[in-house]
C-alpha cells in the first residue's frame, strides 16, 4: 500500500483544478488541441467576458450621477477589474508555471526514491489542503452567484445582475433585457470560475512550497541517525562518508527548494500586490458607501458592500496565513540542520553544514510586489490601516 502511494505521488496535483480552469478559460492549451482552434476559442472567450464584462461595469460607473450609487458601483468595478488583472497575470507567468511543474516532478521523484512514509504523508497533506482551498473558494463563488440570481428574481422591478451599461434600453424592452441578463449570467459564471482559480492558486503554491520544505526537514533530521544499521558490514569511516553523501544530497534538495521559492515569488508577486491594492481600495469605498448611504436605509446596498468588504479581507487573510505557514516551516528546516547528528562526522561534513546554515539563517518569505511580506503581521497592519481609514472618514463627515 505504501509503495502504491509513493508511485502515485504527484504534488503538482495541488493545482490540478487551477490548470483545468486555465485550459477552459483560454490560458493554457490542453494537449491534443490544435493551436489555431484553441487560439480562436481563447480570443473569443476573453474578448466577450474578460474584456467586455469589466468595460460594461466601468461604463456604468462613469455614468453614475449620485455619490451613493458611485460608491456602490465602485466597489463592484474595482473588485472585477483587479480580478481580471490577476487572471491576466497568469498568462504573463505561464512559462514559470510550466517550470514549476517540471521542478516538482524532480522533487517528487526524489521523495519517491527516499521512500519515507512520513515525508510522503506530509506532501500529500499539503496537496489535500491546496485542493480543499480551491473547493472552498469554489463553494463561496457558487453561493454568491446563486444569491445574485435569487436577488434578481425577487426584486419587484427590472434590475440587472450587476449595474452595467450596454447602450440599449433594457427597461422597456423585454428582448433586450433577456439578452443582457443571459450575457451577464454567462459572464458572471465565467468570471466566477476565473476568480476562483486566481484567488486560490497563491495558497496552493504556498502549500506546495511548505510541503517540500517539511519533507526536506524530515530528511535532514535523519542524517547520521542510522549509525547502528549503517555500520553493519562496513567501517566507521565508510559510514561517515555515507552520511556526508546524504548531506550533499540534502543540500541539492535545499537548492531545489530555494529555486522553487524564487519561481513562486515571481509568479505571486504581482497577483498578491494587486490583491492588497484591491483590498485597500474596496475597504475605502465601502467606508464612503456607509457614510453616504446611512440616511437612506438602503439595506440591500449595504449588505452588498459588507459582502465585498469581507470577501477582499478574506482573500488577503488567506494568502497571509499560508505565507506565514511557509515562513514557520522554513524556520523549522533551518533548525533541522542544527539537529542532525553532525558531532561525529567528517570535517568536510561540518564545513558544508556551516555553509548551509549560513544560507538558511534568514527565514524564507514571499513578498507582494517584492516589498510586502505575506505574513500574519502584514494582515494585522492591513486591519489597522482599515480601522484608521474608517476613523478618519467618520471624523471628516
């Protein structure tokens, strides 16, 4: 059974759902599909939805004449535009995504070669967490889409799924209203699928990095700990040479982990920075919306604003939480080199170990925009900033 699990180990399956979404939405050509056919499909889908959908929201925002409506529409428009920018960023880093897949295959092969059940279990655990995160985001987007449809049905008068401008009279034309509603529903579903993948792939990659760090930590802690079994039929010096080779292999594994972190940094930097910017903008617009809507008792608009506020805050919390998990695991990996049985080893073992410790002293972090660390401390600062903005606007009212 253990051998079967080892042979089935594929940590890239953590982003299996994301890869299927990117193929479905025109970013990654599936195997066996003709280039020209997929290119036409990709251009059509992304022009009709990825471009036209936010343009219609932005046009409606520009035609809004009252501040309350402007704040409400601004929240939706900012969220959608940033979501599309994150989606476009996936296309920009697609080469790095393929590089990650190739590197993960090498690291999986190494884990299968070592064959330690605890390492395999740690890797599979992170894969399951990543897939569960996608399913959780998917459930949230399905719930939100259904809620939007219910709201449309129960309203006493005609209303669009989302405030948008199409340049035609849909209030007095049933045909126009039906066509626009069908388009918005189609666009909403496609955008929900895109956003689900865009919001959940940063945690997935952070889980992958955490898992391989954990596997390497377990591997390093075992260095030199099998003395009695290893010295049967061989000299003490031969055993020490064998332990030195184990260290060298672990250092190679550490270099692969560092390489994986570097690629993930490039992949996530722009996407996470866009999420932080979106969070700040939406939180400010929600604050303004509450101030200008307070006397009108428009509870529906307030609920929508609260939902968007909680959504962008949750997205920031998730990436900060998983970034903090990865940092904690990198610190444990550093400690593992201290904990290995280095006292009895060869001088060259100790020399290599010192060089390795010097490289691992600084905890690994992923930075949004190469500047803002993904950690719980950063999330705390975001919350403090939000509270300060609300306080400032209340005093200025």
